[in-house]
């Protein structure tokens, strides 16, 4: 039980420091084009890193998840909306798992 509180306190400290350090150290607007570009893409990269393993591991076969991922990327690249891509990926997973 005591370890849970230690974990919670460490998580709190890390989150707190990540949010406070930039506020205290960076008082001027960031002018570096590289740093601004890097900070712009951080949320997208974080979302991709958290989502990709779930896509492959959520299915019974990693092949089905990978096939749905590739098919979803192709559909999104062609301009399909989120509901169409999500539905098509579900259908691809069902089809691949049915035939495997």
C-alpha cells in the first residue's frame, strides 16, 4: 500500500516539473524555428507512439492489426474521413481474422 503512494508522488513530481520548468525558465517567446517545429509535433508523435502498439496488439493476430493500419493510412491519405477510416479498418480486421 505504501508503494502506491510513492508511485503517485513520483508521478505528481514529474508532471509538475514538466509543467513548471518551462513557465519559470522560458519567459520570452521561442524564436528558434527548429524548437518551435519540434514542440509543434510532440503531441502528434506522442499519440502515434501510444496508439501504434495498441493497434497491433488489440487483435487476435498482429497481422490483422497491421493490415488494418496500412489500409487505414491509405484511406486517410486518399482523403477519407475518420468515420469511414475507422469502419473500414474494423471490416479489414474482421476479414483478415476470418480468413486466417
